C-alpha cells in the first residue's frame, strides 16, 4: 500500500449562512473557486453536519413541541427542556442512559451519541435546534452527485459531526455520512516491518479525515463548514460506501452494559 508524504487540508471560507432549500453543492463549488481550491478528481470533501442539516431544513423550534409523558419524565431526570427531550426521543431507537449528566441515545440511523445529535450551536434563535440529516449517506451522495454535475470531477464526500468518546476527554469529529470512498483501510492479513501478520489493524480513515478537516474548520465563530483534503493515497474510492460500516453492532460491542 502506497502512503503519502504530504497532505493538504484546505478550508472553504466565505460561505454565507446556510438556509433551508439552499443548493449546498453549488455554494461549496463557488466557495472553492473563490478561494482558489477548484475541485479535482480524488479530492475528499468534508462537510460539517450542521450545514447539511440546515440546507435540508432539519431545524426545529422546541418551544412548539408538545412532549409526551416519557419525555417529561426524562426531562425531570436530566434537567433538560421537555420539548428538547421529545425531539431527541422522536429520532431515537433506544435510550442508552439518561441522568443529570447526560442523555445518550442510539438513533434510528444507528449512532450512539449525546442528545441524539440534536444540537443548538450555530443555530439562530433561542429555542431552535438542528437535527441530524435523516439519511446522512444519502445526503453525501447528493452532494457528490451535485459537485460532479457542476465540475465534472469525481470526489469523495464525508459528512462529519462532533462526538464525545467513552473513556476520553474532549470531542472529535466523526463520520456520519459518506459517499464515494471506503471508510476503512484494512491492514489485516498484511505484514509489519518485521514480518508479523497484522490481525486487528482496520483503520477508520474516514474518521481520521473528518478530524483532520476540523483543524481548519473549527467549532465556534469561524464560519468554515467544509474543507477539501487533497493528496491522500490510502483511501479507496468506490461507488458504494456506508458510514454505518464504522459502527460496532451489539454482538461485537466489548463494552456493552458498562454505560
């Protein structure tokens, strides 16, 4: 496997605030042209979930939500707004943990995360929140198709979101949607420097790319919701890709029952 000696991560600055119905692919192409980073074949575009959710209208005013009894019970236990809890539960497959420190759910999409990914940051209005894309892989495919239509270039697309990690402080970006590239680089069965067979090395390269992009995108007032990554030779571009290939199912979960 050929590795790369250098990697370029290019922030797409100058995008306007995203609104429901905006053509996100067109906005990203124009931003890339404006800053001199025209898309090329083999690029990987990393886009923050919030920009995608806004363009798809995945916004909700929790003040207008009527909570059910279960949401009210969890709200009392966690100290959260009942309408907020109701929104989280509507997109949750199961509640993993609910107490005053955290509300952790497994979403219908398959992600285990705080508040089901329902997030207030960088959303205008005191009680407005953004939901995760309904199908982030489909969102990534639409972006990839739109950028190919506008530029003629074949790229990979990653939609990322900020996740906390068990047993680690702080948060990192992780992939929740993908199109055009394999999210893994599998070393199992290959040999190391000394000829030993690698048994467990299956690298989540999509998550590594998501975190690399965050270094130039930021989390606060930067207004940089996307970045282009260029020069990486380790990824395998392919038509079929599933972000849930990154998720450990219950049968494989070595930590089940610990949360």
